[in-house]
C-alpha cells in the first residue's frame, strides 16, 4: 500500500494532508510531538487534532517524535522503507519573534531537522517525492525595497513594476534582513534543493506565504488570520504592529495548498522551487482583514496600534504562482478570502468558545 509520511501531522498543513490521503485510502504515517504548545502555549497545542486523526482514520499511525532525533527518525523510515512514496515535511518552528527567544532551537528544528529527514529519505526511500513547506521569508525583507504606494487601506506596488501582480522565484534571497527564523528556513530550503540536484531526488520547496484554514491553531506569534478571527469571536484585544496596519499578505487555504502538493506528487521534478500563495485574489491588509472578520463574525474587534513593526516583516507580499500553474495547469485554488474565513468560523467557533 502506498505510504505517505507527514511531519507536523497535527498542524495546519500536516493535518490537512493526513485527512486528504487517509480519505484517499493511503497509509499515512504522522510525526508530530506538539512542539507548537512549547512555542506558543497550551492554547496553541495541536494534540486535539492528533487525537481526531487517530480516532477517525484506522490507516493513520502517529509517532510522537522530535524530527531532530536522528535515531528515532531513521527507525521510522527503516520500518516503512521503499513503501514511502511521498514525504511532506511541514514540521517547523514557524515564528519570527520566537526565533529570537531561542535561536538554537529554531535553527535545529528548521535546518537540522530537515537535514535529518532528507538523509533518512536518501537512505531508505530515495525514490520518494519530498515536498518541503518552505516560506516566503527566504526573501528576507527584500520585498520592502519595492516601490510602494500608500492607499487608504493598504500599501500597493507601483502599477508599472514587474512584481505588480506578485513576487516570483526570481527575487534574490541575498543581502537582506531575514530574521533568525528566515535564516533557518532558508538553510532548510537550500538543503532540499541540493539533495535534489546532488542525489537526483525528487524534491520541491513550496515557499508559502500566509497559509490558513480550519485546522489552524492560531496564536499571537503565528497564524495571523486564525488568531485575528479568534480575537474577534472571543473579544480578545488585538494589537496591530507597524506600517499603519496597511501591510498586505495573500492567504492560501490549506486544502488548496494540499492539492498543489498532490499535483507535484503525481508529476514530480528534481530540486524545484515554487512560490505558493493565494495571489491577488486572496490578498488583504491587516485593516482589511479586521473589517472582513468583523463582517463574517458579526462582532467588533477591540484593537490598538503599536508603531513598531516585527523584525524582518513584509510591508507588501503577494505571491506570483505563475511558475507552478505553468508546470501544473490543473491546479485551481477553490477558496477566496471570505469563503476561507467563513469556513474557519463555522468549524472553529465551537472549539474556541
């Protein structure tokens, strides 16, 4: 039976993938030790999702293992061996701010953990497809050098600029402020590329922007849209950090991300890099996101403004997914921003409240 191995299997992308492949009838091996609760506190724990997966899917097997534990990882890979056909590596320390708190943990989880998984794949299942959930933070703050125009509710790129419809893979990752998190993700990203090129492995880096969806355990330091909606629903005061609240992000639903993973799995390439996000269709500023969440939830948010942006934060980032769509023309995202928020509200409100 085809085996899909997923790290971070109780998190946003990992749990979406576990459900997707279990429902398709594959054997799913999940690796997740709930470090998210260590990073962001008990409320950000993903144990509830792990328990759901174990309860609902007989073909799901869970391992409470740290991806930095080379011996434990190799034992898992050795057990399934060449039956592993897809590895989706979605485990990470995902926060700019937290990486400043403990740079060693940040780097060892994001970079060393990725190396451990790549080497295990090379030893035990070299023909498997390896997809890495990378980040647009590999570009550091270089997007902030774009010619920006201030509009009433958002920053925008000058209409004449080549990146007007989104940033593609040609943007340089050098000589920029990355944040320590950005550095660790960049190191992992480059490792995934090099294992593809050096060893002929079918690897890909999906450089995601703001990924979101109903399985997201949003926290103040990570999970912007999920945490914002939770603040609206629960009446939690929210702080907007810098750039007048006009900083722009594009948001991609986790199911749309997963269908992109599956497209690559079906027709893999060697050492590929793709920018993957919601593009202009699902872009919004923080101010616009607040308004939309208030409309969907039917409640007002109490918020304040702090004129200090996060280190390495983007003022404007919209993803150009043209390269991926050219390689995989059957990929068509299904969720716009309002539909994503409505689904998050519907599926999460009971758990939050």
